[in-house]
C-alpha cells in the first residue's frame, strides 16, 4: 500500500515574503501530495495573486479535521484564529 504525502506549511510572518514565496513554490504540482498552509485566508489570497496562483486552487478551512479530506490539487488554507484583516 502506498501512502500519499501530506505536507503542512507555516508561511511565517504575514508581513514578510514568506506567503508569496510559499505560494510561488506551490505553482507547480506536488506529485499527488496534499498541501495545507497555516495562514490567514486574506494573506494567502493576496500572496496567491502576487505569485500568479489561481484563487480557485485555494480552499479556506477553520477546522483542522478537514485538512486532508479535500480534493487533490487544492491548497488548503487553515485559518485557526480570527482574521488579521
């Protein structure tokens, strides 16, 4: 039985370059890995626009139990706290 990779990434300071660099790196397919970002949803959307990542690839969740239940090819954004903006 093969197991799929599950990757959770903290994008770092929302005021720094971490969100943009992370989203730019995720423009390419991750070979079937399921990706989740720990990030404010607004910050992730802004970074996606700057990194030319379609907003349709982002799925915002507030419940960590949903992290890896969404379709492959999506980038899950976990916003566990109130929005920053």
